[in-house]
């Protein structure tokens, strides 16, 4: 059966839009002294220059909430901690109040999901005693909601000094998740030495560990710092689709008809696209579908796999035939997902222009990737 590539591409676009619309909002509270590099950290971690949205709207007398339209992220920015102890206590109470209200709402979109406590390594000799005391008091009052706290050491250069500060914080045995040293952007020292950015990917990994499942797709969609984290999440989407395609392909027929797998594969492509956070057009998806499962070659390759497997099993009956069909469905879906992840990675890294994929050369490359992935699974 010939696949309607235009229709499948439109189904993918609809599924992508639906998934994006239903992403839960990730809410992060950012705490620390003025000048610790909060804006640089935020803009280096999330796509879209998020911190450049202005001052944000006040949610209390001291804390401002930064949001962007149709963007599933909210940053709660607190005032600098060089304030008086009275002001520090006021900010602490306001943070706890926001957390409490979000927790009581039972709505994941209103809850505070993690707190970054930022300390500038370059501008501090040590972790200030008043900050340690503030964190101890705060974590003691955070016991009920247990919002995970990550201490982020910003401008963590030289690394030796960052390691010393990290060790100092860890010795305090604070009720925190992790201490993560970060240099958010390359730092040039008089054009003689360039300290390379590091640590952003570790912060993403730590957040992925502590955030609930409902926010994993949101995190990957908005973050731009860790390609490896995106790829792991995308591979998990493929694995789930393969499990679904096995069930769809489990039928008393000698091979899977690729058209039967379209709903599962549409969902898989949409899920991967959302994770990479790329702006993908219908034309791009039409080209991809046409070059892979929309081609006659895909069905032929699928039949070839089945034929090879059948040769290995004497006296194949209905049950075995169904099993073979399910295996083939899984192979086709795995290959499609693998090829799509590779293309997303190339676009993400700027190794290939999306416009080029519309050309005959681009189509040929996508077909090659799909067939290579399929051969790996045989």
C-alpha cells in the first residue's frame, strides 16, 4: 500500500502542535546575590534568549516572574542577597509562600519545580556564612513541599577554586540535591587564554533526575545546552514507539504493512521533534516521509527482513508468523526513529541546512540514513 506522504506529514504537524500545546510549564526559582550571572546562565541554558524578556511581572514585592508567550518555562527571579538580613528573611518567606501556594493548587503548572541557589566563584572568596545560614533555615522550612535545591557555582573559574568551593558547600551537609560548578560562556583572559564553557550539561542531567516525568519533555524542549540529553530522551521515545509497533504488527500475516504503523510513527516523529525544540515545517516532514517509509523501497526492505527471518524458522505457523511480523514492525520503526534523530542532530548542530533537505540530494541522504539504520537492525 502506497503511503500518502502529504497526509502523514500533516498528521505529524498536528501531533507536534498538540504535544507542544500540552507541555507542562517548568517553574524555576533563581536565588543569589546580584551580579552572579543569573541572566547569562539562563540564556546559555535555554533557547530563545529567555532572560531578555525584561524585568518580568512582580508576583510579590520582591520576586518577579519571567515568562514568554507560548513558551513552557517560567523563571522566578529573586532580588540580590547582598540585602540586609531582614530583607533576606522577607525574600525567604515570599519564596516559601509561592511554593506553598503552588503546592496547594495541585496543578503542576503552578508548582515550583526546582530552586537554583547561585554563587559566583569568581567574585567570592568562599561560600558566605550568611548564605549557609539562609539555606539551612530555608531547607528546614522546605520539608513539606521538598522542592529540590541545586547550588549552582557560576563563573566557576579557575576550576581549582570552584572545586574548593564545591567541597566547602558539600561539607555543610545541606539538604540540597547537588552542587554544580558552571562556566556558562567561554571566558577570554586578555586574548592569551580562553577558558571554555562547561557544566551546563551536568545541570541539565541533574534537573532531569529530580523533575517529575510530566516535565521531562518540557525540559528537553526548552534546554539547548545538552545534545546528549536530548538524544537520550529521543531514543526513549523511539523505544516506546517500537514497543507499540510490535503490538500493531503482531498479526497472522507474513510481514508488516508499513501503513499500519503510521499512527505510532507519527507520534514518534512528533515526540522527537518536540524534544529537539526545532521549528519544523510540513514541507520538511513531507520530504522525510517520502524519502523513508513513503518510498517503495521501505516496504521491499521490510519484506526482505521477514524473508530472511522466515528462513531461520522451520514450519512457521500463525503465531510465529505474527511474531515475525511484530519484529519487522519494530525494525522499521527503530530505523525510522534512528534516521530522524540523526537528521535532527545534524540540523541542531548546524551541520546541514533544513532547506537542503528539500533537494534531490537531501532526499537521497535521508533515504541513505534510513536504509543504513534498517541494515543495522537486520
